[in-house]
């Protein structure tokens, strides 16, 4: 089952997001250590109006236990979704971070999709991708996008198998990612 996230999902979501995005979490939060980044991401997840907010997330459940999540937002909202992180890091360090824009303005963007280690290989990630695409259609968006690390061939194969195609690359925190897109059929 896939459900909308709630603020109380933060304790589950933050460590899983950290696992998926790694050192990008440190850049977003200004934290030096993983534990501190996870704590801060949990706080952001429980709040509204930011890229990690529960408002922008779906949770995959298995027998009443959360096992995966998808985070998303529209590319035209990137600056607004990132501003809380810029403000936070600037307060913390005195210096505003440079957050690279991952999504184009005409895309409904999948920021993160991740499944708990013990539940991988069971099709949960694919169900989260389908739910993300349905959410895009429900909101009237015709184009979805995501990034995949150039070194993650398994994920890339999954995305290609369901219709995503590469339309460019982007460098984030020293890692090269393929930017992949898919056109959706939206009934008006």
C-alpha cells in the first residue's frame, strides 16, 4: 500500500533519505556528521514548504510498517522549496550554500525514491514510481523527471524499462547524474 506521508513519518524517512542522497544531505543541512544531518532532515521533513517536507512525499507500507518513500515537487517550485535550507545553512555557518537546481521548470520532479534495505527487490520501488507518476497526472503534469547516478546501472535499467530516457547530465557534489524524463498522457 502507498499512502501520503505525515509529519510523524520523519523518524522513518530521514535516515532513509540520507541513505539515498548521502553527502548532498550534509550540504542541504550544513551538518558535518551523518547523525546531525539526519536529525535536521527529520525536522525539515516534519515541516511544510521545503523539498524534504512530508507534503511532498508518499510512503510505501508493508504489513503496517513503512518500507519506502518517494519525494517530489514541481521544478518551477525549486527555489521556494530550497530557500528554507539556504536560510538554515546561512544562519548556521554565516554562508549561503549553492544548491544546484536539479529539475527544469516544466517537470514534476522525483527528488528521491528509496526502499529499506530489507525490502529491496520486491517491486516496492516500482510501485512508488507508479504512484509518483499518478500523482503527477492527478496534478495535471505531462512531464516527469528524475536523476540517477551514472554508477547506478540497476536503477537506470528500472527507469528505462518503464519509459524514462536520458536527456542530459548534471554534476551534484562531485557525482555525475543522468537527467531522465518521461512524457505522461494527461487526460483533461
